[in-house]
């Protein structure tokens, strides 16, 4: 190769010092320049896609975080604003006899309950375990611990289904589990 320094890094040609000594070396350099342009273009397209996906996930998480901030602030109207019209709220829990019971509530009842509590007594601490998005639908899984007036009450998992309507994410369905055993606290 006439003494030119040519290295192969991750499958791409890298020419740190080009000594133009043959037409072959010039062709290699042109291919390297074209490969770099294609690589930069590909990186820009991929990073734009990743940033958009991150922004979408962040906007979904923001609605969930807004709900729990509203709970902590006893703000019933802010709670209500997180939900779509006709949203369903359900809790899966066990009775003292260990029977599984599903309790269904309306957003209005839940918002009134939140508004009736003193500020900072309801503290639900969540962890975003997964956020899945498909177009205008998102699913969010958040294990949590619930504290009331600073005292641990129960733990479980929230499962949210959100729908993007008129450019805004809203909670369409919220189901959670509640238990006192097997909690991290």
C-alpha cells in the first residue's frame, strides 16, 4: 500500500496521515469521507428519534408525576385534570378472609377525597419501572409505597394506561394493587 498509514477501527477505515501516493489511496480517502458523511447523517437521524422517544416518555411520566404532586398538595382539580373523560380507577386488594376484591371509583370521587385531606398527608412514592408507548397509547408500571401523615400504610403497583388526545396525555385507566406485606420500606 505504498507505506500509507491505514487502520481499521470498528469496521470503518480510519486514515490518520494520508500520503497520497497512488490512485488507490485517493479512492480510499474519498470512500472514507463519504462513509463519514453517511455515518454523521445516520447518527443525526438516530439521535433525533431517540430524543423524540425520550421526550414522549418524559411527557407521559410528567402526567403521572403531576397526579401524585396534586395528591400531596390536596388539589382535587389538579387530580381531575390528569384524567380523560370517562376514566376508570380500580384497586385490587384482599379482604381479611384473603378474597380478592376489585373496587371501582370515579375520578370525581377520588378528586373529592384528595381535596378533603390536609396538605402533605398523602405521599405516594413511586418508581417508574416501565413506560411503553405505541402512538397515542402509553402504559406505565410504577411500584409504590404509600405514606399517610408520615406513616407507612401500604405498598403495591400502579398500572396506568394513558391516551394522547388533542396533543395532551391523559390517564384513561388506573388500576393498582395494595398490600402491607412484601414491601421495601
